[in-house]
C-alpha cells in the first residue's frame, strides 16, 4: 500500500503512530473518492431535486477529506494544534455526510456505500485524534 510505504520511509521521527496515520490517510482518500462519486451519482438520479443537500454535503466532505489527507501526509514542522483542528473538522464533515446519505440509502445504493465509508473515515480520524497530545 503506497500510503503506508510513504509514511514508513519518512526519515525523521514522527510524533504519532505511523500505522494510525496510514490508516487515517487511506480512509480519507477512500472517503474523498466515494463522496465525489456519490455526488455525481446523485446528479444522475431522476429525482435530483430531493438530493441537493446530499450532493452539497458529499462535495464538502470530499474536499475536507482530501485536505486532511494532505495535512496528515506532511510531517516536517508538525503542529499538533493544526492537525487536531483538521481532524475535528473532518470528523464533523464525515458524520454530517454519513447522516445525510443514510437518509437516502434505502433508495440509492451509492448513498448507502457513501454513508458507510464516511462513518469508517470518521472512526479512523477519531482513533488518530485520540493519540494527539
């Protein structure tokens, strides 16, 4: 897995567990992709008007997850306060997106998948957040 390999090859000390970082970054990448795909699938649905909030929430979550993955991939000059705030923001975005997608999961399989992916991402971010001093 390239994410884990890149984190493992970082030459300096990292203040956090490298495995937790790798898990979180992979979950964030997966979530960003899934949310983007879900928003696009929502746009293709016949009753797109009822999915406006879902689309917006998907796109916001995708952007926040992608940014968080980039923040977690940089370790030089690490600032725990920035990482903590970014993870908290991401957990909120993932939770909101999961809740919104879950409302549509009975009618749209892509929303069910997205809700599950968002919840998994929030859990991975929460696990890492719990280890930040």
